[in-house]
C-alpha cells in the first residue's frame, strides 16, 4: 500500500468511528423519552372539546 492509500484509510476510519462516537455521546446526553405508543391520539381536556364545539 502506498502512503496516500494508508492516509485515506486512516481518514475514513476516523470519520466512521468518530461519527459513531459522536452519535453515542449525543444519545447519552439527550436520551429519547418516547414511550413508543405513537399510534394513540393524545388525550384532550374538557376545555378544548367545549371550545371546539361552539
């Protein structure tokens, strides 16, 4: 392998593993709080129902 090929391989490895590390760090700092029940409609209060009906 030439020196240029080794340098490009190191750059590619750093980009891939650096992106993975950054993604994991981001998920650690900002965890997802979704419960996974996205198909259910959100609960509505009584005030919203009366104002929408009038």
